[in-house]
C-alpha cells in the first residue's frame, strides 16, 4: 500500500555517520505538546512525522536502543514514541485496500509493502506489517502474523504463525518467535520500556512477554511461559528470585531456559487446605551445547 500523498519533501541524512536527529526530536516534541494544531502547524507536523516514519522503517531511529551506560542495558527514546502518537493525531480514518485486503485505519499508518530486493520473506496468508516498523534482511514472516508501528525486528528472525510483535517492541538477530507468541507493545506511558528480546533467543509457542520485560541473549522460553512486570521468576540454578523494580524491568538472564511452573499457596485460610498453587516461571538450566543442538534445526527453516 502506498504512503499518504502528503509525504515529506525533506530528506533524511544519507549516511549513519552524519545522522543527527536532535532537530527532528525537538520539533516533534514541541508539536506533540500543543493541545491543537493550526493548518500550518499540521502541515509542519505531517512533514516531521513523515521523516520519523521513514527513519523507523529504515532502522535509523528506534523507540529503544542498546545503551551500555544504562542499568538495564537499554535506553528508551521517548521522543520517538511521542512522534508515533502524534502520527495518530494527524491521521484521519480512511479506507485502504491492496493485495486482496480491505480495512480502515489512520491514513498516516498504511500497511507496509515489500519488494524481493528487500530480502524479507512475507509468506501469503493474511500477515500485515504496519508502516513505521523496521524489518531487516532475512526476516521471515509466516502467516498470519502482525508487526505493529515502532517495532524493530533484526536480521534472520522468524515471526511464526499467529505471532504478534507489539508497538515499539525490539527483537534482536536470529530470534525465533514461535506460533502464537505474543510480544507486548507499549506507547504509553512515554518513558516506559518496551518489551525487548535480545539476539538468538527462542520464544516458544503460546508464550506471552509483556510490560517491558527484557529477554536476554540466547534465552529460551518454553511454550506457555508468561512474563509480566509483576511476575517473579525463580532461578533454581543460581538460587535467586528475579523481580522487576521501580527502576528496572524484569530481565531474564542470557541463555536462561525458562519453563512454566507453580508454587504452593501458603497464605490465606484455604490455600494449603485446598492444595492450590500459583503460576510461577522457573529457570531450570542455562543453555549448553545440547540445548543449542536441539534448536539447530531453526536454520533449516529460514
């Protein structure tokens, strides 16, 4: 589907060495703060938003990016999220159609179209990637799946059937998002960290990763694992209980193997009497050569 007719006339910097998005960030923040836009301000906002959307699709700006100076290892770029939200304010509902699909959405967020030279496989069957999302070369999209605005999906990753990559989620290289995996998105609150899945992680079928959780490089989430900000994770190997804090999201260590488990209910008058237990994700091991061999078949599918 083509982009809206009022696309920006300005151009982005040509090389990463000359990238300086500070003026764009400042302009978007100023426009976002306005309670209402005049006609001239709306035209200016459309131009700046168009530049942001183009940069997002090229992977030149990200809603969150690695930052060694941060305690979590990642930095949230709030101005990017504000720019995305501004795009929703600017867009009017419009009827869209293409490749046999028909839907109604904001004119500022049409579905993305890909070409063979992009090196991205989008297998037929009802998948959709929203504009403003980045997919690197070698990404495989198995139908039906969905990638929302602001998401970043790096090289060699597979997004399997019925998988969701939510708004602003960050997915690293060579990740496998198995069938029906749900990677939550976040646009508000602005400074909240999106879900981050680092490189070489394997996300099992029917998993759910939400509320800014970070899945470390090479980690494995067994099918049915659910991770949220309020979910404690029990590390049997290191004897620790992992929790999010006011400053830090929940983080799954690199190469951890997490399975769904349970813990007995000890509090209350009936929990122990009735034999109740609560869901509890458990780290049962850390990946070794045997675990890597078990996941080596991934390469044959790409």
